[in-house]
C-alpha cells in the first residue's frame, strides 16, 4: 500500500520541488537586478539544487513505476 501511495505522491512532490526552485530562481533574478549579489548567489544555488532534486525524484519515480509494472504478480 505504501508503494502505491508513493507512486502517486512522488510526481506531485517533484513538481512542487521544481516549482519552489523556480520561485527561488525568480528571487535570484530580482536580487541580481537590485545589486544584491550574495543573496542572488544563494538563491541561485538553492534553485539549481531544487531543480536537480526535482529531476532526480522524477527519474527515480519513472524507474520505480517501470519495476512495479514489470514485476510478476504472485498470488
């Protein structure tokens, strides 16, 4: 049951993670326009990390989904 819950929840979690990362990227661009370089660099690093985490979650979800679909059903 937990596996099915994760197979449903992980795509939403990946999308949420990328959405938050894009928000941080927007904040980094605004900070860079205002000349606040340290804040822009921090938010830039956080946004790149969030995008990488979202992509990793998505790829892991796809592999898990394929393994569940190809697994023999015993019964």
